[in-house]
C-alpha cells in the first residue's frame, strides 16, 4: 500500500514524474475524458463513484484514477492486489469506514490488478462500496466480465480503455523530453528516432517513458553527434515486444481477428494476425484448427478444395513443427481468405439441428430402411436405386416430411451445385 506520491519526487520513475496533474494534461481515452464524456462529466459534477477500469498496460488507467482523486479532493490510497494481502485491504477499508462514519469524506481507493483477488476475496469490498465509505476504482488488464465477481460489477461502472494512439504517445513523448530537459538531461531525438520510439511503445505510455528514461540515463552516450538516430535506438532498446499472451484476452482477440479476416476475404490482414500469433508463441495446431473450421464454415462448397488445403496444412504442421510449419499455415490461411465464401452448409446444419430440437421427430421411410435383416417386414421395399436411372438420379422420398435446410449460394463452385439441385428437385428448389 502507498499513498499517492508527490509528482516532484525525483526518485520516482519518469513515467510517474511525467504523469498528468489534471484532465488538461491527460492524453488519450477521449471517449472517457473528452467533452461530454462520462468521467469528465462526473468530475465536473464532483461526484465520486465506483468503477472498474480495464484495458492494456500503459493506457492511462492508473494515471486517470490519480487525476480523479485530485479532482474530487478526496484522500487517496493506492493498493496493489499483487503485493498486498486481503487482511491489509480489509484493515485499510475499515479505517476508511470509521472516518466516514465520523463525518469524514469518502476515501478514494485504487485497487491495482484487482483480478488477482479471487471472487470470494472480492466479496470483502461489497459492504464498503455500498456504504459510500469508499469510492473504489478497480484496475485490471483482464476482461472484468470474466474475472470480476458479478456482485462487484453490479455496484460499479465498467469503462474500457483503449490502446493509446500514436498522436497520444507523441504528446506524452514531448512532455517527457521537456521534463528530462528541466531535470538537466537534455535528450535529443531526430524525427525518425522519435517516430521509432513511439512505434516501439506499441500504445503503452509506460513503456515509452521507461525507454526514454533509459536513453536519458546514457547521458547521450550511444547517440551520434549528441542526437539519437533510429539506428541508435534499434541497437540500445532491443527487440520490440508483442502485446500477446496465450493465456490472456490478447490471445482471444488476435485469434478472433484472424478468423474474421479470413471470413472477410482479406489475405493481408489474415497473414498479419497469423504472424502475430506465431511470434507470440501460439500453438500452431490451434491455428491450424481455426483454418480448418473457417474452410468449412465460411467457404464450404463455394470452394470445396479449401477444406483439403486446410487439412493438408494441419497435417504438415504436425510433421514439420515450427518454424517451417508456419509456411503451410500461411498458404492455407491465404487460400481460405481468398476463396469465394458460403456458409450455406453451416446454416443447413444449424437449421437441421433446430428442427430436431423443436420439430416433430421423423421416422426413416420404409423404403430407406436396412433390408439385410428385416426384408420380411418390408424394409427396403420399393427403394429406387439411383444408378439405374438417367443421370444417376430418380426422384424419391428421402424423408417423410420435406424440410429445406441447404440453400446453396450463387458463389464459386456452389453455383453449379445450386443449378444441379434446381434441375433435379424442381418441386423443392424451383426452376
């Protein structure tokens, strides 16, 4: 636990020293703090409230919480749920309750990494949230609807923070450079180096400030002619880190983007998200399964070869592993993305399953029953063998009560399927 530190404390990291003192200095999250945005309106009204802030690291969750505490004029306490146990949290909140009952203002509580409290532990927050003794701001990088107790969510507003845009990081970088200069560390970056630093941060203001502080600590060493160039930053900062974790939301979000890019016929976006998953250490078999599913669900009979290509890629990955297995994955994903699309088979299956759940169960027509063992009962009687007829087709009842489930499209190979079915089954599909 720590009380909010003073901004001028030189011992604090640059990210903390350069933190915004008010909404006017806050960069990003315009949907929350812009004109008529909810948090700005709440601060202008002077009303404390309980909220959950969730979003990627370094997007301003903690910074905005501190701005809110200052704007509301409330005593503020920041607690990390990673390093602080439940007994201390309870003790601190109980002290806040006593102050409030004694006529004091509510205490502004910021619980960082609130998802580290299990659902039972989160229950200790409820009475303090309800009493008005605290204004709770829970910070998390995880989806709160997965990790936060429903009872807590019902007592709090939930706000999603977005990854910072490059223009937001440009503003933050400018402020950071100005602060470094005031502190006697004149750090110069040429335009290309500054752009590289912003891209290196990947929407994370904390990462940007940490990199800037690292460069400032060099005292200009490593810079060419006293000014850092892009080549200097590439050499000094190391590899750019990916915002990808197989166990967190980024896994599901990236996989979702990959699937939707294939469905949306964008091969370039498809291969980008594929590359990101592989670089993030994703199981290639997971990726291969997604391609197989897309080949059947989203392409279907518009290009039946898509499923063959996808299955071949799955087998290739199992044989090759990585890194070589990434090549057939890319080939298959690009093929599926570029193929004509039809979800007619997927919809047909869903319609048939819905009929089974809610419609009248149908018996197998007698002519279709197995005649091997029960021929004496008339099973298989009057069955018409299709190959004995012209075009290897004969109109016959294959279910007692006809239901149209499969509706082929006019796209790709499925257009030929549709034309044939319309020719054969005029009474079903029309002419």
